């Protein structure tokens, strides 16, 4: 339940930051650069599938990183508050 609330908060933060995608612009830029480096190495039919898989993994990683960071920050706050 706790993680779901944090994930909803993450989606709200993205919307408020005018991020319409599931990943940040910075991550998108990094992925695009990575994909350019591998252009021509992948079968054109599989290239789109490979791209989609990379973006899906990046989206999940960003969201999970946000959740973990939020949880760690809260724990640190509680320790600092003497709880």
C-alpha cells in the first residue's frame, strides 16, 4: 500500500513537471544516444522492439528509484527526528 501511494506521488510529480512521458527527458536523451551508438547492429525488424524494451526498463528503473529514494529519505528524517 505504502509503495502504491509513493508511485502515485511520482506520477503527480512527473505531471507537474510537464513530463508527459513515463521517463525523464534526461533519461530519454541518454537512451537515444545509446541507441544511436548501436544503429545498424540490430535487425531493423527487432530495432523497434529493442527500443521499446529499453524504454520500458528505464521507466521502471526511474519509478523504482524514486520509491526507494523516498523511503530512504523518510527513514533518515525519522532518525534525525529521534524516532
